[in-house]
């Protein structure tokens, strides 16, 4: 079993000339290449609710422990900005100024005695509880209610009331306490130290929930890694096959190992990370690390990737807000004109928000493209009528297309920004050296099989079979973390087929495209005082072509500049040669800097991404398309097959889609769901399990003498009729022989005539295609058989019982044999 990590790009040769066809990124010597999409940037305002009001009887004592979280600097708290009016997502009030971290005294006595002293102490505790509540909000917990996960985990005996209020305070305290020092393992005993003894039950409940769901004691600090490489309870549980070694798959694998599961990770690429990829670029004495995929931590408050950065001792570089814009002729845009158009653009979005609110209130399920609505309002209010203002407006639209990885004409007006209320607060940051650091460390000590492209996932009551690279992998459960683009393509076959509800959600949700051109120059000619600058174009259809440049000089190790390609231009970009792409970028740069007397040299190396042509992603990240909604993210996250097949990835995270931390959190979520399902199965009474096994064994005995067998297919005919339209019970057997283990059996009802046609086809693969595509038959597990199937089994059992009885007394043997022969060929 392969456990070591290969180099991230073993096939890379700096002298290769790229075709830009088969690989997601291509290198061109001297001047050509592109970069994958920035799949974790969102440009939406932050909305946060105020912290819950606290009561004098809060269960948390004053603690010496610092409860601040995820600071970029030592004096910052995990304190998101407040929005007093959450119903207006486009308007955000500035949050309170950062507070200095402070040490607090710890009191073990009850808050009584001197009334004045008691009031002061109560006030101090209330402030502490409020700070802890803000930290919990930044992580994604609601203000004064439980999450769905907490309700499912039965963290309290009664929803609502005093117990729930106290639980929330305890949960927030434990969370904040660990966040104050993420490099150590917080034990249950440590959590109990500052909480009154009568709340021990709440501590147990909150600690267990936070631990199992990956809110505490996660990450890459040495103490955390050491603890997570062994089962937390020493009990070996089920086997889990994980499809995909991106952030979601790697995080889930580490968490499941800690929970006592045996895991194996299957990855189609020759490297881990998925859509997170760091390219090491070097030539002529300069070098840099370019993030070709996910690159920016979008909001550091509460962000689990911020926790990983702290644990690894990585400094965070804030992306500075200054972003000068340049006209096609290289002249800088007038700041007043820029500000005027930006204000008008934001007002257009506000008007669209009001319109959709009115429409949804009056007419349910009404949706139109966001671009159509914005253009209608633009004309009504005469916004951006002169050429320069029009170019500026198109730049803002390109930026919105970048944030959503799609054209304005594809975005849902009703729900395109449904995730805004959950967006993590704080600065947007780069990780020096690239996000490969996270991926490489997450891979350590995990059993990962690279270059194993998964072709099919088969599941039933006995477990799962995953076929990849000519091999079979058997497990009790499977976690599928492939991108939404792969699910849309249908390159992985599911047997039985996925439920229609999930297939419809896969088709409704959008999966968009963003591309990059990463260029390593011999020196930095653009200056070090800005991180971004933009370029305007006169052609509205190409507004997203190289509209925004990111400077990575301060974090990549060298003079690296990345140009973004969004919207319709990102699609056309993949048909352009890398050499031509780089030439066009250089023309833009020289148009901006030559008038200033600054020479723009040729890049020593360049990379162009082709994420749309990447067979392991078919795009960059998800968006809410017209006709879709945030509910589709939840549907994609639903497990199928009675808890056999689970799904994770950014497109399964309604709160944080299209982000790296969204993928990370989805992996944690599904690890908890898998644990819950494993526990549920272990709690099934033995007699019920025996009944299920007895039913399966009884059916398997019937199939020991099938009426017809071909390949992995076996058939029992209806003994009551020879009619070609009569029902037959089909069993398809997966695995077993090559696995040298118990196989998985799926069943279906088909007519006798269809059985004949199947038997005339060569090969199980062709038979499966005929069964699914021609006959429209969906195979199910033993418990999924309909009433007609159960009835047929009963009649077959009765017929064979009568035959066996007649055989024992020596009478009617010919009659019985004739009846069976009449029911076969």
C-alpha cells in the first residue's frame, strides 16, 4: 500500500512546450503558460448576528485562559464585524476596533457575598461570554440556537429552554479555549476546569460534539498530529474508501483514522491536492511558488485554514485593498469616476436584491439571470452611459463573474449570493510559499493510491465496491469527494443509480470556470506597494480577459505576477495557444508601464491553466445557477444507499461553497456523519441483524440453483407462468472472486423477455448498459425490493418447498421436475 507522497508534479520539465490540450496547465519556455482558477475567492459582504445575551447564571467561571482566536497579529480577536440589519446583505457596518488580548483572573467561588463585587464579577463573565460567542459565530455557529448537526447528535435532552442556553455557553467556552492555543490537545478534563461541576454533563456533550465534528483538536500541530494517528477510543471500526485526495478527502481521512476507521484514499492524479495546486517555477536564477488553483484564504476569522497556518508557524500576508485600474491605453482611471461607478454598481445590486425579495414574496420559485436584472436596472437608471463609465461597470461585472466562476447570464438572481450571511470575516490572506504546504502535511502517513481513476461505485446492504485503475476496493462505506464537474460529466457510474433528487441537483447547480496566467519575471517591475491592479477593455464580451492582476512577490519567493481570466473570456482562453495568451498579457502590461518609463521584460517562465479541460475537475468551482438554490448544496451532501455512500467537497457546503475552507469543513462534516452511521449500525439489536442476515441467506440459497446464469447475472423465474412478460428476479453479483471476500449482490425485477435479451449480450459491462439505458432498470439492495419482488420470492420459495416435500416422500417427482423445467429454458 502506497503511503509516501510523490512530488507534486513529477512530470514537469521546464523545457516542455505545451499544447494546452490534455493537461490542466501548460508550460511555455520564455513566455507562455497559464494558471488554474482561484477557487476560493468570494466577493460578498459579511453579515453577522449579534452575540447572544448572557444570564447572570452562566455556567462558565472566570478563566485565566485567553479565548481569542485566529489572530493575524497578536492583538486581534476572532471578532467579526457586526451587521445590525442582516436582511440587507449589501450593507455592512464596520465592526468594533480590535481589542488587546488580556489575561483574566480565575474565580472558583460562587458569585455571591459582596453585592458590588458580585456585580463586577458578573459583568466580567458576561464580557467573556460575549467574546466567546463572537468566536463561535465566526466559526459558523448560530447566535442562540443549535445547529442541525447538534440536534442530530442529541446534545441536549430538550430543544429550547435553560439547558440549551447553558449548553451554548459551555460549547462556546470550550471552542474559544482551544482556539486560544491551537497547538495543544484540549482534554475533557481541561475543559472542565473553568466550568461549574453541575454542568459536567453539558461539558461531556459539548466536548464530544466539538471533537467528533472537527471544531477542536484538529490540524497539523505536532501534538495534534500525534494524537490523531491513533484511534481515540482504541476500537477499530469500519473500512472507508475515500475517492479524491483534495482538501475534503485528506481532512476526512485524517479525522476518520483518529475515530478508529481503516481508510484508503484513491486519487486519479499523480499528486494530492485536487484543485489546490502549487507550481514551483524557476529559471535564470529566480524562483517562485505559484498557486494555480485555490490561493486566497477568504476571511481569516474562524477559518480552519488560518488555524493550520498558526500551527505550522506560517505568517499570513493580508491582501491589501488598494487596486488601481487602468484604461486600455494604459492611463490610470480617474479616482472620482472610479468611485462614482462603483457606488452606482452597488446601488444596482441593492435594487436587484429588493426586486427579488418582492418577487419571491409574491410569486414563489421565480428566477431570472442576475445579468438580465442588472442590465434592466442599468437602463432604467441611466447608469454608465459614457464609454469610460461603461468600461468601468464591465470591470465590476467581470469581478463578479470571477467571484462566481460564471457568466452573469448564468447566475441566479434569486440565490446567487445565498452564502453571504455565512461568509467568514477578517482579512483575505495569502500563505507564503503556497497552499501546497497544507496539502503536503495533510498527506503524511495516509494510505493514498495515486493514478487510480475511479470508474464505478457499487453499493448495497453488505458494503461498497469501488473500481479504480483495474482494481477493486471493498469497504463498508465510501466517501466521494470528486468535484461537481466530474459528477456532471457522469464519468463515475453508481450502481444502483443515484436517486433522481440528487441527480437533478447535480444538473441544476452550476460549475464554472476561472483560469490564470502565472508569469515569473527576472525582476519586479510593477512595485511592491500593491497586491492587485486591474485593466479595462472596450469589448464587453471579453471584459474578464486579464482584468485583474495579483502580485505574489511578497509571498511566493520571487517576482511572480498572476493574471486572471473570468467569464466568457475564461472559456475562449482554453482555445487559445499559451504563447498567444502570454503575448496578450505582455501587451497589456507594456501598455500600462511603458508610458511611465518602466520597461516590461519577457517572463523567464509562464504557466497557463486549463481547468475546463482537466478530466479530474472539468471546471473550477460551483455557483448557484438560474433555477437552482442553496438547497441543492444540501442535497448534494446527502448520503445514499442507507448510509453507504457519502459526499463531500466545496459543492456540498451550502454555507461556504467555492472556497478551500468549505471543502475542508465538508470533509470534517462527513467524517462525523460516517461515525454516526457506524454507531447506528452497531446499536441495531442482534436479533434484527440476524433477521436481516437470515433473509439475505434465504435468498442466496434460492440463487444457489438459479433458473438461468450468464456472467455475473443470475435469474429466478416466476414458477406460476411461462409468459414472456411475466416478472423475473435478477441478481447481479459484484466482486467476490478477485476480492476473495464476500461479494455485493444487487437485485432487480425484469421481464422474462428482457432476461432473454440480456443473455444474448456478451460481457457484463454491455449487459449493465442494456439493463440501465435500454431497460431503465435500477438495481437495489435486498431491503430495497418492492412488494412485487417480495411476492415473487415467496412464490419461488413455496414452489421449491413443495418440490422438496414431494421428493422426500417419493411421490410426484416427475411432476415437480416438470414444473421447474417449464419455468426455465
